[in-house]
C-alpha cells in the first residue's frame, strides 16, 4: 500500500511549489494522479493535435513508465506509431480507439480485484472495452460478456451466474437504446452495479439520452450511473470499488 500523503501535492501547489509537469503552454500534467488516487491519467486524444499527444505521451512514459490514450484519431495513431513504434510495448483496444504504451521496465499492478462487464448489445462493446482497459490498468481482472440485453432476457442468466460464481466485486453494465439492462441486473445481484449508457440507438433519445434517463430513473437500489459513453469513468469507478473490496478482504483475513 502506498505511504504517499494524498494531500502532499495540494500542499506543495498551494505553497508555490511544482505539483504538475508543464509542457509549454498547452498542458500541465498530473503525473502523480495514480499515486494519489489510484486512478491513472487517461489522455483524451480526440481534440488534441498529434504533436501534443506525442509530447504528453513522452512525458508520462518518462515519469510513470506508462501512458493510456483514449479516442485516438488515425492521425494521432500514426504519430504515436512513428514516435514509439520500436521503443515501448503496445496494447491496443481497437474498438474503443484506446491504446496503452509501456516502457520495457514498467511492472503492471495485480490487485486481485474482480470486475464483470456486461453489454446489452454488440454495439455497446467499444465503451465496454474502454472500461475494461482502465480496470486492467488499475490491477483488476476483468470478464467481459456481450449481447445479453433485455430483448432476449434468457441470454442473461448463464453469464450473470458465471460472474457471481467468480465472484466479481462489481459489475459494469453498458447499454444503449432503452438502457434497461442495468436496472434488471441491479435487481438480481448483491454487488454494486454501474450503469454505462451508450450512444447506440436511433430515433428519439438515440444518442444515449434515453438510456441515461432510464438508468437515472431506476427503481432498483444499488445502481450508480456515469455519463453517456463514459467508459473511462465507469472503469475507474469499478476498479476503485473492486480494489477497496480487496483491501477489506486482506484486513479481515
């Protein structure tokens, strides 16, 4: 367990010291976030230029040994490949547009946390994959099971029983369209459930609004909800829960 004082960076910053790594005028990087909170920084590449993403990635590789980059457009991916093709290990989550780069000396965490991820449909997999990547980078083992939505509810029984037999510490449920699956799952299990609404669907509410509102209006206790398509946020919260459960088991044992 880290002995780092979680308020140290704030104290240093308020005292006029340096708690971030500045990159010119375009970025002030929080390279100690994972040490402080347990959640690694994830670089959102979509609105940034390729040169900016490469510079940020290099800084994180230098400081922490790893960088996680989400929503990577083709031009950014090409720039990353040109900069780091032969110098780091790559892990690609193609559907999610997410990539993890690691220095050869980086040692991944393995906490013992167990996370289950369900999707209502195959179209929800990109955001589920994003959540799974974050959970794995936070040291958890992850089981992803896809296409078990309420349109064919019989498909849910065996996968859900499998997750509970592991047993998982938390379940993320990704759903678009009517977004009903997270409420169904939350009404059946005794572990926390995180609803991940996705922008999968058509017609009124088809950009994820209907799924989000359905999840927020749930009558099943034990369901928390992240924003539309926020796979990173769902993964981070799931891993925080799972890793907290692991620490509780270790103290009890």
